[in-house]
């Protein structure tokens, strides 16, 4: 379920209500994913949804840890060193993914007007720029685009 409803998305794009939902939905879902990925945190519809997700984190990490231990035990039984190493790397990768998911959940944010605006800016960009290449047109990034709007909410930016 999208955090932004289709009528609001269509209004932002200035398309009629009869415009195909499927064509808007794909860009809307992508824009919401882009925002969450750029923020390095999950975005929730309300505080209750965030609280529920955060409450589930410990159990998810315990399950991931148990799966990791079981996968590592299974890997020890593999006699081929290359295959054993691959199995261990895969187990570590799956466990790291679970840890990353837990971190993004714990750092979650409830959608507000700033986050919504950032998502809508990305939605507009994806909708208008449907091709990988633009020929014969001079383009430039909007100085106050989605990244500027979402910047105050971004966590763990790295170097």
C-alpha cells in the first residue's frame, strides 16, 4: 500500500482522474522506495505502524541470528573449501541484510508533509522523464529538489 494515495499523486502530476492507475502506481511506488533508500530509513503511514514495526525487530533479529548459526553449521559440513566459503559468505550476507533491515526500521520515520513533498518531487521526475536519454534538450537539476527537501530526515550518510 502506498503512503500517498493515487488521487493525490494524479493531482500532483496534473493528470485526469481517468488516467490509468497502473501507470502512476509504478512511479509512485518507485518514488516512495527512492525516498526510503535515500533517507536510509523506513517510512511509515502513522506512529502506530512505526511502533508495530519497531516492536517486531528483536524477534526478527533473533530469528535471523538462529538462521545464521544454522547456515554456518551447515557450511562447516561442506568439504569443498570454495563451496564452504561461498556458503559462509551467503549466510553472513543474509544476516547482514536482516541487521540492515532492523536498523532502517528502528530509525523509521512517520510520513509528514516534508517527506510527502520529497516523494512527490521524485514522482514528478520519474513521470516526466520516462526515458534514459534526452536528445537535443538542455537540462539541469532543480536546486531545491527532492534531496534538499528530504535532507533533514536523512540518517547514517557515511562519508
